[in-house]
């Protein structure tokens, strides 16, 4: 029976309606009329010269974007175009594999470090999302690469190279964000313990009724920063001053957003902002977020340098593990997880 198929990818060819478990309540549905009419966007920051003469100017731009948007796009980021193209092609090839081949990687256990799954957390959620995803842990690479899919044949090599490049980029951005807060360059780096790096390869098949469901509903990211690559199909929206702003795809550009842990470390100077993914009836959409994270045992707290009489302490201290488990088990929600850790 078609509805027994676990992945949306394998359901879609048999459907001309969205099954009832995907339908959002009225009042919580995307407004597709508005989707492409907005001309607003997020700042674009050119990283050329970040490690040399333009550093202070770029850091000021980063501070402005983190304070006012929680999101920015980057160009001249140093990741070779070929590495990006290989990552996108091998991901598409993976989702085009026969169902039996893809399903070798399937699991609905959020604790598994390599898994193909669907929606968000099928064990806890009431309404499903129009998304399949392959989730991978990427750092340290040698601990995880052997778990990754062996098919397509170049998958491990292409994804490993992309992960190395993205780690380098994430570390440069963390240094810059640290400095933009007036902290030592390595303050955030040192807070993260052994560091973690995860990746999702999100696959959103065309949807027969995209006005009834989401690829992913509004949520903020639980990690430190996210660096997202999207294919040439729009769908990502960011909340800015109460309005949803569509981030149209620009080739060879990454979208960076502040996660909840920077909101905590910055003692609320920077905000982890709600975003969501819409689907459409014509084209498959793909997005590949790299989630840069603390190690599970890292202790997270507001930086003492950012606490004073005007900025009283906003969060209690916690272990990242505790935060991350709460995030996965409570479901995606407009009430961000970070509020549960307020003093
Ligand atoms: O598909 C997108 O553009 C957003 C993905 C996202 O927010 C996520 O995977 O957490």
C-alpha cells in the first residue's frame, strides 16, 4: 500500500493529494501568494580579505547581520566551486537511488549518528513534514566516514572533502563572530570542547498541495552556527520583523545563521532566528545545512565579559547534551528551546 512507504520520495509518484497526516491546521499554513513577492532579503557579506586587510570592516558587517537578522549570506568564502558541485550532485544521486538501496540507511532513532529519515522526529510529532533527509556526523571524520552510505561510489570521498572545507569555513566564522562580540578570537572555539559537526542532506520532493504543508515548519537551530547550501529552487524563509522573507538561491553562496548556543554565549546580543522551508508543486528542492556544534559534554553559559549592570545574566549554565536532547524530543516549535534555559 502506497501510504506504508516511510519516505516522501517514494510516496510522491502515487499521489495527487497530500495525505491527511501532512495537513497543517488552518492558521498554520504557508501563504504561497506572499512567497515570491517580497524584495527583502538578508545581508550579503563578501569574505574576501577576512584574514588580512579587510578584517575589521567585515567583522563589523557580521556584527550588524547577527544583531539585526541572525542570518547572512557569504560570497568569496574560500570553498572551491568544484567541491560544492560534487556535494550537490552526489546528494542528488543518493536520493535518486532505488528505494531498496536508500532504505539500507533508514532509521527513526534520532540518536543514530548516520541515518536516512523523514519529516523531523517521526516518533514524537503529530503532523508530518514534506521532507526526507540523510543525517551524518562529520567530525572527527575518521570516526564516522565508514558509517556513511557506500553508494553512490564517490559519496564518501565527495562528502568528506566538503565536510573538511566546511569545518575550515566554520572555524573562520566562529573566530570572526567571537571578535564581533568583543571577545577573544578563540573564545567561542574554546567553549565548544571537542567540537561537533553534523550535516543534513534535505530532499523535498515536489508536493501536489504545497499550501497545506511545510518542508520544515518554523524553528530555530539548537547548535552554534549553521552554514547552508541550497540548490536553485527557492523555499527557505527567515522571520524578519514579523514577516517571512524568502532567501532566493544565489549560486556558489552559503547562508549562515546564528544558532541557540551563540544566543546564549552572547547573552542575547545575537538572536537565533526562526526559519522554515516551503515546498512547491513543480520542482524537487535540496538544501544541505552543516550544523557546527559544541561537543555533547561542553558546558555552555553566557560569556562573563558580556554580563554587566545593563546586561544581566539571561541564561543558566547547562551541558550541551541536555539541550540537544530537549530539542529533538519536544518537536519543532515557534517557542524556541532556548527559552527553557532562561534564568
Ligand atoms: O531547507 C532549508 O532551506 C532549511 C533547512 C533547515 O532549516 C534545517 O534543516 O534545519
